[in-house]
């Protein structure tokens, strides 16, 4: 389950190129590289749509052009040849083309970040460059998503829009509802030059990303940061411009997916990429202008070195198979995420990020990655954390805490936070009420000690009698790093024995609430739950869900001790002389339960002993039936 979460959560984080910003003092200047001789496309050239009926009339090897950005922000053209129409399996055809620019081929050919680049005869756009070949040789082939398929995405009603319409909730459109092996072509992947995650960790995470839905992503570790302000950042777009789609921005982690605009319309809407980012349907991510610092050649897939700059200029509203769809001039709300990290007795460090709606699963990854970066090492630790959630639908906040020992800070922190967040934000997990995050605050305390202790023994008092208080000593073995010279800890538990408690043999069970076997404490998942336990009432509103989750919280340092009369031992029963016990199936068994908390510890293990509940010495007849009076003498 841990790796499943990492696959989903990390993959969502990687649906973006983490922006390396540079210093775009004059981002619109084009410094034409020596290897490329074509003149830039004039800034005022608007490409006219060319639909399938016209494309079918084109002859084989008709000259077409790719409009894209190679250096700076100015558009240039790259020569290519049209080779025909092919079925795709996507519900629309693809146009097959062949790169015919020797200089471009010398630089590696089709590059990541070119997704969405308009393709067509000079002055026309018949679709977006979307698919190419890995390890390809000249002449390099690529495939184009038709412009009409991309325009159909503009009017396609997403799941989130359908849900909002059924519920008649106004304004919900801004907040989203939450090829096979051996193929000859593959998507020209969104380049993911990741900042905020060390390269060594990225390699581990990348090894988990093997699922087909994430075939559009290419992760690469790099340096960079959040989009930097620029006074001359244009707010308009044209076909062939590069954009950044921001899902996370902040002090450490920045998730900005880069690609190319295919067409812009008079109403300010546009289509881009020619394929999805992750096929999320409804979306609400910020759009930035982007600058290209040239191509980065690779034996497998060449990529653009790009960065976002300026303030957001629009919003991505849909992420569908043929294209992503956006609008200029409207900027989405983001979820503020505050992280406070404190190492041992050091000073707290505060970091701030914003996460796009619809990408709530990124919040645990952002927080865990920040902790990993701030620690500057991958050594073991005990993590004490708290999280506070505020929602748009209610004024009732939700707070929760977690504690675990770990040798894998990144994965275990993300996993623990996801276990809390997903109960509210995962569509299928929360049936009580819509929970739109308004604010998230996370606090992480990091200590080098392994604050674990295991129950190893229980020492009862000399006597246990009804109507008295019995003191049990719980003996625990802690991890050597959590104590000084002592190799054992003793926790005393006082238990009041009711005056009507049955006399006889009693089973004493002691158990710790923590489970360190998988890296952290599971508080809501019990494979061995007693089926006879009465299930709690299902919450019907968000407020009820919050209250129920708050009530179910358990500190992993909790020790539970129970006293229960032992069941009748039939093995020692003499069928000839003994009378069978008077068993009443409906009679309630007397059980005493007491809980104590070992502060800052995770307590695991169980221990069972038996004791005898007897009458006190000074009350020899206590608890026994009264003897009948002697019979009168004759």
C-alpha cells in the first residue's frame, strides 16, 4: 500500500516541469543559435485553422512547418513533410509527418516541450505536434493531433462539470472534482526538470512510475525555483508560444508543466499540448509565460530548457486526451500550504507553498519533500507531526497528529499525511460531504532518537481485591537511543476494582497502540478487527465526518490494560464430581479497561498474565454468600 500511494502521489507531482527560472530580464529577445538559420516568425502572424477535409487533399511529402520556440520567447519555424493520415485508437486520427530540417535533426530532432507546437502548411495549423519516437534516427517521424479534436475538447463536458451541474452548485467549474509495449509512437512527453527533490530520490520515485496513465511525463532533476516577476511579461498568447502550467509553487517545491500553445481564439481561450498532462478532466491550474534557454540533446529524447516568468496570465480548465484547454485573464485560486519544520531543539523553519485544486494529493509529497530537503540527510528519525485543515464548506476545522519512527523520511511522511488528507479529499473515500480545502498547516518535529518501547512484562500487585485500587507495573524495553543508562522503563497503572467484581481467576491483557513494523502508526486500519464490534454510524455531513475522525484518534503511545474474568476451564472439569458452571449467554461479562499514554513514545507489543481476585485478609467472608443460621435445637 505504501508503494501504491507513492506511485499515485509522486506521479501526480511529476505532471509538471519544476520551473528553473534564470533571470528573464528581457525574455522576448531571440538569440538565434548558430545551428539554426531560419528567420523568426513575425510576432503578428496569426495561424489559420486547417481541418481534416483539407488535410486529406494534401499530397504525400507536402511541405509543412512546425512553429515553436527554440531560444528566448520568439517563435520560429522548422521544416517538415506531411506523410498521411493514420488511425490512432484515440477516437480521432493522427497526421503522420517527417522532420525535414537537417539542423534541427542535428540537435536531436523533436524535443520534449514541443508538445502542442502548431503544424501545417505556412500560415496554417492543422494540429499539434504530440507524438514521436524514442531513440529515433533520421528521417524522424512524428504525429499530429488534429485541430478539430483539440477544439472538441473545449466543449467537452468533464466529470467535474457534470457533477456540479447535477448538484446545481454555482461556481464549481473553477474547482475540479477530484500506448502498449512495442508501439511505434509515444507522446512527446512533458519535460519534468524537478527542483526540490534530490536526484537520488528522484531515481527511486521514477522507478515506481510504470503505469500507462503517466506516459506523458518525463522526470529530470534540475535546479530552479518559482516563477520570477517580470515587468515586461506579455499577457497575450499566440500559436507556437511556450507556457508553464503551475500545479505547485513555493519556497522549495515548484511544479510547472511546460509545453506549447497550438491555437488561441478571440474569446481568450486556447488549446495546447496535443495530448493530456495526466488526463484529469476538469482542472484549475495557473498558466505562466515561459522562456526557452535552448535544446538539451539526448540520445533518447531531446528536451527544451525552459522556465516560467511573470505572474499567472490564465487558467487551465480541462486536461483531456486531445489537448489541455485554457482561458486567458482568469487566474485560479490555490490552496495555501504552510509547513513548520523543527529539528530536535533547533529553531522552527517555516516554508510556504500553494497547490492547485484538483491536485490535493500533491500536498503530502510537497511537505515530505520539504522535510527531506531541510534535513540535508537521509538518516533515521522519529517524526512527530500535526496537520490542521480548514474547509470552505464549514467553519469546523480538523486537526490530527501522527508519530512514527522511520529510516525513509520522504516516503513515510508522505504516506502518513496522505492517510489523513485522502479521507477528506479522495472522491470515493469521502461519502459524507464535499470537502474543499481552504488552508493547510503542517508541523513536523524531527528527533534523532527512536522513541519506541515494547511491552515485555506486567508485574501485578500482591493482592487484587474488590473495592480496592490495584497498581500494575508495565515493564517496557525502549530503543537504546531514547533513554540514557536505563535499559527498561516502568509505567505504573492504577486500576480501581469495583466492589462487585467477581472473585476468581482474571486475565490481564496489556497492549501498545503503536505499530512500528511498517514505518509509522496505523490508527484507522485493523485487519483483525472484531466483527462483533458495532460499526459506528456513517457520517452524513462534513461536520459529522470531522467529529467522527476526531473521536477515533489514538495516540501511538497509548497503553491499554484490561481485566476480564477468565473463561471456564473445561480441561480441569471433573464430569463425575463437579457441577457445570451456570452459563448465561445473555449475561454481560465484567471487563475493566484503563488507558495511559507514554508521552512522545510509540508503544507496541502485548503481554498477558493471570491474577487471582480474592477477598482482603481482614475481610475473610467478603464476596462470599452468607451462611444460613444454625438450625434450632430439638
